[in-house]
C-alpha cells in the first residue's frame, strides 16, 4: 500500500480545512480511482506543527508557487520519494479551486510517481506518439470536476483514454463521462507527447545469453505488431 503524508505548510488554510480535504481525497482515491486504475493509497494528515514520516510520499500545501505559472506539480523529494505540491494562494489568484489542484496532483503522482512514464501509440508504419502518463490534464478544468464532502475534486481519465479505439460500446474514458473517445482533449485540457519518427518499430535489445530469435506468439513478437493490426483472440 502506498503511504502519503498530506502536509499543511500554508498560512492560507487551517489545519482543520486540510484535514477535512484529506478525508475527501481519501474517499476519491479509495472509492473512485482505485477500482479503475487498480491501486490506491493511504493518506495521513500532517498539521503545521507535525513531522512527516521520512519513508512516506508527500502532498504538500504551500502558499505561493516556486515555479512560474504553476498551480501545482508533482516531483521528487531530495531523498527520491514522490512529492506533490499545491500552491493555495497562487491558485486562488488564478480563480481556480485549490482542492481540484490537490486532487489532480495526487492522482497523477499515484499513476506516474517518478514522472517518467508514457504510453506509446504506433501507426502501421512504426511512427506515432508517446503520450505522458498524466491522468488529469485532458479534463482538468474545475467545471468538469465533482464534489466530495463539499470539496470540488478533479475528473480523471481511465486507461482506455490512452487508446486504441475500443469495440466496447460501454467504454468509459474518464470518470465523469465527459470524454467520448481515446485521446480527446476537453476545453482547457492538454497532454504532453513526443513524436516517434522512426519507421523501424520496436527493436529487441538482448542481454548476455539471450536468443535473437523471436518466437511467434510470444510477448516479444507481439510487441513488434501495432495493436490495431493484431488478430483478436476467439477466447
């Protein structure tokens, strides 16, 4: 189980407010997020006078942004553990709800804790895009969120959002069902992507003693075939 300290280091919010928000975020992670993404977290409120655990991840509430134009972001602590930051005063001055920012950064930290993951979508010629594994950016607008315990929290996409198009008519691409197809960006939404220009497709890098042959039907073989060209199983 992932353990996360929710730390109040802001002069803008009382400990009681952050404690109540922590309960709302816990409900979102356990009730809404975990059944879709397959994992959750246990949140621990840490007041202004408290001391966080050295081996827990952190979600920290601060007053002002330490990066230009940032309402919040997720990074790593000096010891290499995942860290989310929420800037309360900066978010309020921007006319946004900092509870949505907190929800956004928490879920994205859970899905991509080391800020280094991507989902690759290839075309038939081996070109395509690698999309950053960010689960709130596509639908991040406050107006698209929902309320838990009187706090507005962020909508988030499902794994199906990253594609490819599914044959399942009941497929759900975001929790609030605002999105109707893979990779759709709602107003105000965005996603980081890197274009893949190589037409050579997947290459196999071999460890010492590994066989160069790729057995048909193996995972190594399947990797060389774009998903839209794979044959569906009858089972």
